[in-house]
C-alpha cells in the first residue's frame, strides 16, 4: 500500500535518518520508499507454519542507501504516521 502525501509528510517530519550510512559510510541521501510494508510473525509448530493462528504484524517504512543497498526499517506506528 502506498503512503499518502500526508503520511509521507509526517514520516519526513518524524524520521531522523542520518546522511551517513552505518554500513558503507556513504554521505548520499537515503532513498525513502513510497510504500508501506508489513512484517508478519506466524506461529510455527510441528515443523509447519500455523496460518490462521495467532499472527502479529508490524507496519514499517523503508530507507535504502543508494550506494550499498543497506536497508533501514522504521515502525510507522512509533513515528505516528498511521
């Protein structure tokens, strides 16, 4: 799902991404993707995933270093974007 213009504005206001990549030291501005993503946590038992069982989801935004591809994830709820 794409972030709305209002959500992108809130994200940029609340996000404090340094312009130095922690992986490669690049000072290039990180790219902030326009999409929302979800991390999901499934219950695993008896050597299989229990789809339909308890599941947790975490909505996040993605920033990528344009030089090395390092990916940084930011919780949209903590940043009060959603």
